[in-house]
């Protein structure tokens, strides 16, 4: 009987342990999925549908979105882009639901980069729901300054009328 109880206890403990690991793995996967949804990679086709169809209205800005947008023009090889990316992701989480953040890989989406005259990266396009977009380039001297740059531009250009 003792052996049965010991085996039962070991089996039960292993079962509980495995269930906990599966829950943790599932939670990790969900967290990664949610984090990936905060900042999305966008291509030309999506851009034309969700942001601005410059093929239909090449001379007039007509924003198609319902929430303000930030577009991060970047490249995988760019050092400052690698610094700005995670900071922008954190800021995007703070403003989740209030704005949308997209990334455009300038190496793969050369036409989109050309439409906006991107010659230096990282470059950030801030698009309010109403009004004209604003482009900035570069990052701050520190991570804190870069973060503050994003927050200041969001508050002053994207959410100024949303208070």
C-alpha cells in the first residue's frame, strides 16, 4: 500500500507539474502573440488599404484609418533602429487601444520608403486621424530621451484633441 501511495503521489505531482508547465508555455505564447499585435509589420498592399491609397489620390493626403498611427521606417542592419524598436514597442503597449503602430522594412518596401522620401533611418511618421502627418528622423541621445521623444510626439501630435 505504501508503494502505491508513493507511486500515486509521484504520478500526481508529475501530472500537476506538467500541467503547470503547459499553462506557463501557453501563457508565454499568448504574451508573445499579444506583444506581436501591438506593433505590426505592414507592406504596400496593407498600407494602401489601411493608411493612404496614394495610387488613387497621389496629390492629396486621405488617411483611411480610424485611430492615429505611427509608422517606423527601419532596416534590420540599422543600429539606431535596433535601439528604437523595443522602446517604441513599450510605448505602443502603454498607448494600446489609442493608436496603431506599424513598421515598414525599407529594404523590402522600397516604394513605400520612396513615397515618403526616406533617406535616413530610423524615420517615424506620426499620422493623426485628422490633419497632416508629421515625419521625424533619428533617436534621442539615450533610451530615456528616445522614449520621451515618442511620448511627446504622441501627446502633442496624435492625441492633442483626444483629451
